[in-house]
C-alpha cells in the first residue's frame, strides 16, 4: 500500500477520534460545572449523589463504562441496540467520565477562592449568580487551567479506547493496517498525529493562560 493511501486511511480514523474528542469536551465541561456545584451544595442528598457519581466514574475503568452504557438499554430495559448505538455509547461514557474528573478540578478551584471575595461582592450588591460568574469563575478558570490542560491532553489519547467497543477511530485503523501490511509504519504515523495534536492543544492552552494573566492570585 502506498504511503499516501495509508495516511488517508489513518486520517479517516482520526476524524472519528476528533469527533469523540470534541463532543466529550462540549458535553463534559459544562456538566462538570454542574456536578462541582452539586458537590459543594448545602443540600446533603444532592451532595452525596454527586460524591457517589464522582467516586464511581473515577474508580472504574472508562472501557468498562463504555460497555455498561452500551449494554444497559438491553439488560435493564429490554431495548435492543445495534452497531448504530456504539458511537453514542462511547460518547455518553466519555462525557460522564470526564465530567467527573473536571468536576473535581472545578471544585478544588472554587474552594481555593478566599471567602472574603464572596463577602466583598455581597457588600457591593452582587447576587450569588453574579458573584459566581463575574468574579469567582474567571479566577477559577485561571487557577485550574493547567490541571484541565492535562486532562484534555489525556483525552486525546483516551479516544483510542473506543476500539474496544468496535469504533474505527485512528488507533483501530492503524492496528488493522499494521496487520495487513506487516509494517510498523502505520503506528508511527498515528503516533505522530497524536503528538502533533497534543502540541497544538498545549500551544492553545498556553495562549489562553497568557490571556488570563490579568487575573492575579
């Protein structure tokens, strides 16, 4: 097989990897905020539910969660699912898994803000929602950005786990090419694509950190 054809096949799988990456970020970042707020809630039942959710998501393998999401409709509700549900199961599992990790990062960032800032905002007439979104959240974003960046980079590589449930992302395509061509070249190309993707993400995150530099601790 020609190198250009090989690269084309890998890029086809890369498109699926990017889809998993993008949907996971779009879904898990806001969901993580909601879980973090619930984790810090004064309502004990809500707080316990969020703590349990985080504990289960962080304490069990992502691969197991993908299979659980895929088979739950059939074994719990008797709903038959087919290959068309595989990608949806992967996306759901990735979103809820990463939401749990992001929630803990958000929580630590929120708790790191001095209580005095809340009191000062109250004195100035800010409501709780205004205080959170206009004063607290920008500072939290700056403080947690390095940890969030690590998770985002990890997400790029975790997309390869989708192969376990039958999704043909880049790693799956690379593995198939290695078997058929009896060459390590597809793995080398795939590794370079993963690496370049992570470099781009790190570059973007550094730019964002500089943009947020005016929020001093």
